């Protein structure tokens, strides 16, 4: 299978090259040339364990990796998850289930894709005899999950940019307390959007990208989105057959990658009823899907920091499909958005999406209500998804992070402080981070100085 850029000015690549490249040289994002129809496979896939299902799904896309090799890579990627089901479904009520996506090594949904991506990078280094330098920007959970996917792997170095003071203390410790020589936690001034803009600028320097073999670990990397399709598929297959057609997935999201994965699976023939986008107070996606206008506002720090985003990079993939796979239109819309910070869609079709938003003032009350009604503790991001659930359909809420990562917020809401042994162990380790301005020149120089070369 070949992979095309949403902006149409990059030659098609195979799967492994698209993964290694990350951001397309023309500034676009890679997508499969054609989405496969998996509807005929669903019956055969029922009852598969998570790793086996992931292999069956990913082999449709990773066509340049021999099947036995891919199976081994996938199997290795899910050995560090603490729950035997990997992504367990927990029933809270007749019309409410929670898909727990926080049983990986960094206690967040990003582990599902980034454990796999780390092993794909390791395979490429071994197969090609080359090193790779991986870049990422994070608003909280992506950075830690990316780091743990590459921790200590030979031939790799990872540079994670995050907004200094705008992630939770434990999220920062997960990035800055590993002690691994190939990990660089870069605390930059400004917001996540500032960090992401610098990242894209650096990856746009083709001479630097090729010389240092740079790749992107953010959800701009196609492998991230494809791997996340699998937990929607796994959950849908776990639902009683009589409930599947009435199931709506409720998805906390800021960068649009998490919900895009489910939508792409729907386009592949899995009859999911729809998706509800749950945002925090930085609600550009809520405003888009309720008004048809995509407009940047200032980012306000929140209790749900992983969604403190105003430029949702994965929206470009959805846009590509929305305009009939026309890369010229994508280029025009993205250029207007970059120049003005806004774009209004005429005749906007939101498809099967609905949306909600949740302020900081509402989050503690929702955490308390869910705990009181169901005896269940949710983290502040997942709490946003519990607002205004529909009574006439089955809601499958994606629980995106462990509440133990946000103990202060949980304690303030319900008087209980959740803990996890892996997080407790971090508290005694030294924080090693590098403070830098959100400036491409300074960060480029740091990467030049610390990149692995082989």
C-alpha cells in the first residue's frame, strides 16, 4: 500500500518510509492511498485478543514488513500493559460503558500507539543499519508515552518539547526522570501550539531532516492514528451484537487524532453510529463542529492540560476527506488558516460527529458526580466526556488517562488521592530537563548538539 500527502506535493511512499518521515516534506500529513474495506473481516476478528487483532488490522497497512516480523513487533508492543484485556470495557450502567485506555506503562491512551511506534523505529534501525532522531511536542501524555516507547533503544534519540509549567507535575516527571541517555525533555516557553509550530518548522528543514534522519512521533505520524483505530475496533467487537449499531464513542480530544482514528475505522466499513468530541475550555473543535468555523483563540491553562490545544493538527486529515481528497483545496484552506487564524466552511457537513465542551469550573463537579453515581474515579480529561451524555444511545466513553496522574484535582473533587506505584517511584528521582525558548533556531541547535549519528 502507498501513502500520499494531504497536500499532494510529495511522491507516494511505502509504509515504513512514511513512518520514518513522519511529516510529509510538503508540510502535509500522510494517509493511505485507499482505505480498505474491513466489513467482511469483522466476523472472523471476533474473539481475538488485543495483540492478535492489532496484527490483523496493521497487516493491511504495513505491507512492506513481512507478516512474521510484524506479528512479533505487535506482540512485543503490548507486553507492558497491566490489564490482561489491554483495553478493558467497564460497564457503569445500561447505557454507559467506559473503555479504559490507561493500563500501559505511562498510564495514558498514547501508549497504545507509541509502544508500537517505538518498536517500529527499532526495527527500522536494525533493518537499515541507521540511527533515527525522533521529535515530538506534547501537551502532557504524548511525550511520556513516546519516551517510554524508545527508552534505551539503540540507535535512537528522542527530543520532546513541552510547555514549561503547563503540564501536570507527574506528567513532567514521566518525561524528565527516566535517567536514559537517549531522552531529552525540552521545557519550552509558551504553549503546546508554540512547541508544535517549532516542531513543524524544524521538520520542514529538509536538509536537516535527511542529515539527522529526523522523524515525528506526534499524531502527525500516520502509524499513531492507525494503531489507535484498533482499540475502537476491539471495543466495538466486545459489545453485544444487539448494541453495536446504537453505540456512540465519546472521545476527549484536543489534537483530533484520537477521534480521527475512530472515524477512519468507520470509513473502513465498521458500522459505528457516531462520535462525540469532548473538549475542555480550549474548545476549537467544539466550536468547529457546532458553528462550522475553525478559529484560533488564546490557550487558557486548564485542569485537563493534555487538551490545551488550539491548532488541532490531525484536522488536516479529516479536511482532506471532507473536500473530496483534493490536495489543492487542502493547501488553500491551510494557507488561509495559517495567515488569518480562521476558516469558515460553507455548507459544513459534520457527518456523524457531535461535540461538547467543559470548563474548569465544571470538571470537579463531574468527577464527584461520577464517583457518587458509579463508584468510579475519572481523570479530568475523561471527566469532560461525561458531560451531557445522550440518554437514547449507548455511550462508550474513552478513559484516556489514569486519575493517579492528576492527584491534586481528584483530591479536591472527592477527597481521595489515587496513586500508582510507577508514579510514586518517580517522586524520588531527579528532574533532568532543558529549558529553551520556543524558537526554532535554539531548539535546532540543541538537537544538532545531541543527535545520535550512525
